[in-house]
C-alpha cells in the first residue's frame, strides 16, 4: 500500500515528491559509495572516485540550499 500512497502523493505534488524520493535515493547512494570507497582504503594519486563522491554530495547540497528555495520563491 505504500506504493499506492506514493503514487497518490505524486499526482497531487509531482515536483515535491520527485525531490523527496530523489533525495532519499541520492542519500542512499552517497552512504553506500562512502563505505565502498572506505573499504578500498585511502585514495592514492588523484583519487578520482573520491572526487566524484564529493562532487555528488556538493551537487546534492546545492540543490536543496539554492535551487529548491528559488523554486519555492517563484511559486
């Protein structure tokens, strides 16, 4: 029944529901990515995988601190 509730929420508030579900997915991926990278040891050289993980985290924070407030202000 959770899927039915999510579908109903999506019909009434599509942007907010997409942002919330996307945020949960991104948080889970960042969490899992951090542990995968920690299990592989400290970065050597440029540490490209760590930079990608940090960049994804920065993009996530910017969405919620810049884009979402701008969107709400435009409504």
